[in-house]
C-alpha cells in the first residue's frame, strides 16, 4: 500500500485534474467546506466536505480500487479523511501534504491563499 501522504509535486506529476501532463485515472477530492471551496479551488477537484462524507461515501464507489488524492486547507482534515476512506476499503486514498496552501505555494500561485 502507498504511503498515506503525497507531496503536491507528486500529485502534479500524476497528471489529470488541475495538473500538467496526461489525464490520469484518479480522483482529486476536496474535503473542505463549501465556503472554503468558493474562496480557492484546484480545477478538477470534486468537493465532498468532510462533515458530509459519511452520508455521501457511495458517490466514491467507482473509485474504490483507484487512487483518491484528498486535500483540504493545510493537510490535517485530508489526512483524517484518507485514513477514514482506507478503513472502508479505499486502499488508494492518500492525503496531499500541506493541502491547497502548499499547492498554491509550490505548484500554482494563481490559486488564492487564505
């Protein structure tokens, strides 16, 4: 099993949503609040707030055996969500270390910081 955390540069290297390179078969999951998402977002990310995940987990069924990269603001909530998903059989769930803040600083400065 992959380590539970992944660096923003490694997420970018995967290609796909909000990244350079070829589109890949993985999901970028934003677990922040709708208000945070309205302030700053990574193109292609799917918003399912952490507090709604237990009732919306079925929306992720197609991704059970595929990589899911979870992000939040700084990487704390997304780490909890990645652990929670792994406990429910989503073995490819990982947390983007540093969250959208690190993404903005290291990868895409056009993403607002807050």
